[in-house]
C-alpha cells in the first residue's frame, strides 16, 4: 500500500542570492557568524526569482491522491492484504512496550464493514448480470470463462509489476503445491459458467448454496469430525435445494449437474489448499488467488479451444447481429471479466480483515441479494414453492455457518487450555 508523509522541517532554511552558498541551520548550537548572516538576509528578501516553490500542503494533497488511486487498484476496500502475522508483528513493533492504544471508534468500524459488504455485493451483482447477458446471446461458456481468468491474470500482473501489490517469491515447490487447487478452481469456475448458460442465475445460486453439504461429506471422509449441530444444519439445505429444483421453471438437467459439480470443485479446492499450502502461509489471500487464476487459465483455455473453438466465429457474428452494436457486446464481455476478478479479490481481502463467522454470514446474505437482483433484472418467473425452497436452502446455509464457527471456537479454546 502506497503511503507517504511530507513533513515540513522545523529547522530554519535561509537562501542567499544566486552567487552565494546556501546555509541550512540544522545544528542545535549555531555559530554566531551564521546567526548574524541569517539576520542580515532574513531582513533582505529576494526581490526577484524565477523559482516557484509548491506549498507543503499542496505536496501532501497530491501524494494523497496518488496513494488513493494505488490503493483502489490493489485494495478496493482500502484494506490491507498482508498476512495476519505480519499485521500483528507490525503492531507489536510500533508499540514495543505494550502501551494501551485507543480502540477504533465503533462508528468508523461499522462504516468500514458496511463498505466492505456493499462493494462485495455490488461487484457480485454486476458480474452475475453481465455474465448472463453475454451468455444469452453468445452461449459459449468455455470461452467466456477463459476470458474472465485472462482478465484476472492481467490485473494481477499489472499490480505486481507496478508494485501496488507485493509479489510473492516463486519457487518450484510453491507452483507444485498450487497445481491441485488451481485444477479444482478451474473445474468449479467452468462448471458454474456452464450452469449459468443453461438455467436462470437464481437457480444456479440456490444449488450452489448446497456447497456446505459437500464440504461436510468430503471432510468427514478425510477424517474430520463434526458435531451433531453441523449435520442437522445441512438437512434444510438438501430439502430446500430439492424443492427449488423440482419447481424450477427453467430446469435443465445439465444446468443442475454443472452447479453440483461446481460445488464439488470449489470444496475440493478449499480442502486441497489447506493440505498442500501449509508451508506457504506467508503468501496472503490475494496473491494466492492471483497465482491460482493464472494457472487456471493455462488449464482451461486449451480445453476450451478443443470443446467449442470451431463455433466461436459463427457465434460471434450471430451475437453482433442479435445485439446490434459490436461495442455493446465488447463492453458486456469486458465488464463480466473485470467484475469477476474484482468480487473474488474483494472476498479474499474481506476474509483477511473480518472474522470467519462474519464472512460466512455475509456470504450467505450475498446469495440472497444476487438471487433477488437477478430475478428483478431478468424477470424470471418464480413459483411460490420455488421461492420457499430457496429460502429454506439459504436458511440452512446460515445455520451451517453458525454451527461450524462454534466448532472452530471450541477447537481454539481446547488448544489454549491444553
């Protein structure tokens, strides 16, 4: 994060005429001759000069503007993406004697939290709307998903090259450890994009709210144990998703299966990341997501060419004919790519700054907001039972986040007591 402090010097500075030397009084005990010289020249100001000096306040204002722009590119929330241990270390170094520091005002903290979720929700809504608009006239999800990863890769490379985001040290073990998570991320992303092309956005998000079910199942197979509250919380998720699927107007078998496969892909990505990246905890969430995006692009694009590459050119002309203006089509595609990366970047940065419980609740509410927004924008017909099933599934997701956060809290307390 770019920051700079320009503080005017407290030492008097005296400029002589052009043919004289400059004297800068930086000594605590100035010599008498120097004092007399300063007194003479202080009384005789420069009558003419071609030099113009910018006031210190203007310098500070200009640097603040530059810093704000840099922070927007690398951290849309104005939040730090440093690993937590670095933040704690910096705080301890700034206050080595353990002096009491005044807590942040609750109003400013609530304002920042509102800004976090507001931007996160806004970016997600924009992505889902324009992603669906493009797929309605250009039904080639493999190409669109590849382009979205391409935009994210370029975005991260720009941040790293301009040093707006610290680039992690790249090593062979780090790349090898990322191959698995990047593969599962690719599967999750392309499956979701195919589902969006087949069914309504709201239906895909209802099915994707069942991700906790797969998380509990796979983690249990790998040896994790969950309390009864967690298992009970996934029952309404299964019931709600089933009810929503049966009553969905735009139901499509391929769309349903792709949404379920997307859940599996993202769950395996999370599980595999925890196991394979244990030795790379110094890499923050944003950098980790950046490298996963780059590797996912390398995985996906060759397959996309094989799957639907021969149809891209005819499909492009049909899309331009349907929309009327090529510039509009380009804008929709670009917006979907930019906001896909932005909302993922924002979610990683939000996770670095807020508690897992707050993040889980926010993620649950995000699905509600996206579902309602997509229904309003695309005017998808929603049957009463379909709406009821969606509400039950979202409620189950909320109960799951509550139960798992209690499990984590009990685990931490147990480790402390031992």
